[in-house]
C-alpha cells in the first residue's frame, strides 16, 4: 500500500507502546478489518512530526481481500490524518523496505517575513531572506557516496551501523509564494540525516556560514561540525522507488521544476 499522512499528531511511524503512531493506528485498523493479526513492514520509518506522501508498507494475509473495499474502509477509519493512496497485491518476494532502490524526501521552508498559519504544520518558517544561490552551492558536495556521520544520529540499537549513503540528487527550488523546497534522492537515509543537512544549509543561506564549508563538514564525519536539526514539520517522505518503477531513478531530478510542478 502507498500511504500518505500528516505526521503532526503522531510520534513517528514505528509502533510504540503508550504513544500514538502511524504504524500503530494502521496496524490496528487492518487487524480489525481483516480479523487477523497483521505485521507491517514499512519503507521509511519516519520520525515524530514528519509527514509522508508516498511511504510504502506491505503485509501478509491469509487470503486476498477485496482491495477496493479495504482501501475505502481504511480511509474511513483513519482519515483525514492517514490516507491509503493505493492498495495492490505485491509481486512474489517484494519487501517494502529492502526492495526499495531509492527514496526521495522533500523539505519546505517558508521564507517570508510573516508566518502563515495554514502552512505552520508543513513548513519551517524562516523570516530572514535566504540566498538561494548559496543553498544550491551547498548541495554539490552531498551528491555521490559518502559517510554522512556529520549529519546522522547514532542508532542506540546499532551504534556501529554504517553511515555511508549514496545520494543521487540534491537541489533547492523556489516554488513561489515564499516557499523554498529542498529535494534529496538517495539509496537510503540514516536517522535525522535530511533535517540535519537542512539545519546546516539554512545558516549558509543566511550568510552565517559559508556554503563552501559543506565539503569539510561532510569529510569530518563529526556530528558536532554540523548545525542543529531542522524542525520535523517541514519534512515529507515524498516517494519510494522500486526496481520495476516506470520512471528510472536517473529521471527523478527532472520531476521538480522551479515553478513547483511535479509529475510524481
């Protein structure tokens, strides 16, 4: 299933005791409708407050349900905060997490003097003018395979996990009405990676740091060299790509344009 959700009222996706999570709500609804226990596997385990437009989950069932009715019933139970955008039978061997070859995240900044209450839960409001050229210059060192330890939170479960990631594309777009959008496509992401990158880039756009520092920060492999993480509310898991996708990964960079249009 491809799912979208407003992460504002959830403590992330992963099921957790005593807190409301996207995965917990979805699992409970599925178990009720299908009348059997369900184990969810998700492509992106988003953090508290992070949104999604194209996250993907899979689960096994004893017999194939009526997918149209399943989608309709789930949306009735979970909406409007969680929406099932599509539901289909997965091919043999499909795994929502491990079959994915790329993921795209989007981060939106409201670069406008006054805040907008209608964008308050989906953007980071930065009232001072940002230099778009500086933001774009800071993207170049990120592209390619690197150790992103300077931008990643160390996992308590796997403290020695590799922070090496392959970034296919990273770019800033001016989509109009004061919205600046950062798109980044990669094989996978470590915890808080995108938010730490944005949180480091924004001071560069404000002239408080030089964009040329990005390469040195990356090479340092030291979290203290980067800045704070950007607020969760501006981040959205936009898309997950699988090997049979109709649009090749190499074409992703052409999907977003400066006027904000997209074919996703």
